[in-house]
C-alpha cells in the first residue's frame, strides 16, 4: 500500500501591529498587509502610549512604528516595549532620513528603519526581514549614518540652545532662560555652526531638523 505524502503545515502568518497618528497612512498600511498571504493585521495604534498598550495586549510578531507622534513618541515607545520584551521586532517608518534620529531608534532597539517614501517598494521585505530576526535599514539612512559617523555630536547644552533658536528666541533671551552669559551662548552657537557645517542660525535649524537633532 502506497502511503500518501502528507502536506507540510502552512507557516503561521506574520502578525503586524501598525502605529501611526495619521489615519490615512494607517489605512494604506493595513490594506497592503491584508493583501499578503503570509501576513495578518494584529491591530492598530495612534500614538506611542497606545502602541505600548496594544503591544502588551496583542503580542505582535512585527510592529510598524512612526516616530513623530503626539504624547509619547515612537522612540520612547520602542524603549518601553523593548524593556518589556527584549526580542520585540520593531520597524520604524519615518518621513525624514536623519542620521541622528535613526541612530536613536536603532539604539532604542528598532529592527529596521524605513522611509515612508519607500514603503511601496521595500515595506514587505523589511517586515519579513524583521520577523526573521534580521536588521533592515534603508540605504539612504545607512548612507547618512556613515557620512556623519566620525563627526562630533552636538552636546545636550548645544541641543537646548538650538531648540530655543528654532523657536525664534534671540541670544539674550536664550542666555536668560538657560542662566548663561550672552557670550557663552554665542560660543555654543559657533560650535554648533562648525559641527553642522553651516554659516547662520536659520541654516543651522534646517540642517538640525533634517538630521533629526530637533523637531520643528
């Protein structure tokens, strides 16, 4: 009697949690995921705090995480989730290719880092890589990280001054708020300009925002 070969059991679908504060983007991501035979939507969240709660409740295989959200941002959510589950697979989705923001996310425990402009091309492969335990970083991000890897980083004091500059405060007001002398503020600005390779305050804010040092 010839034994019939038993079919191999199907691999379990990858359960994906989608986190973004923009409903239309969430809907688009959900639609893409639900069309894949090897993926299923685990749930959705609108901000970092809800992401932490939903991750705790649902235990997804992979989480797609926006960074800039109201309240708890994506990086804080990644840190919290990874404290609770050290092997959680989290892929960051962001609009900005900033090397500083990317490094913060990766140090927080992100498994992947993908630009929203590349979602159509790279999203599914990135989810599958994260599920398999591999790190996936968009080439544009990797290039930015490599380009600035040997540069001096901005200090916490310089970041504080830069945020106040971005808010439109003049040097005297910055000095008063931070209990510094005006000359000290000017010295810090000179250092900031040199590190960012810029010549003025406006350009410093633009470059710092693009690279993820500050949010504007």
